[in-house]
C-alpha cells in the first residue's frame, strides 16, 4: 500500500504481505523495490535518496500508478510504499 495512495492499485493491498523484490545498500541508507500485491507494479520503500538510481532500471510502465508522485530531478516516480 502506498503512503497517501489515491488509486485502487495500492489502497486495497495487504500491507503485511511480504513484498520485497530487491534492495540497494549505499552508505547507511537503503531503498527497497516492492511489488504491489494487487497489480505487481513497482514502488519503493526507504529514505528516498536513491529513487532514480534504482527505479530508472525498471520500465516506467511497470511502476505503481498511485498519486501523489515523488519528484526527483524533474522526473516523477511512484509514491513511497506505506510498508515493506
């Protein structure tokens, strides 16, 4: 489930479901990619410092479509997941 989700894609998800897909560790910070349980689309959880570095490797049509988007460097990304 995305934080502040405004679409049905994530808002009906089970936040307790195991969702981890992969992780990136970089100097005391983590960004974990998650697959939403309902649609399997990709979102993220973590500090947010590595959003472009990690999500740009995933095709945009595979990203969660919930709003509000997170803008980094002028590019919009899926919202942060409410849980891992």
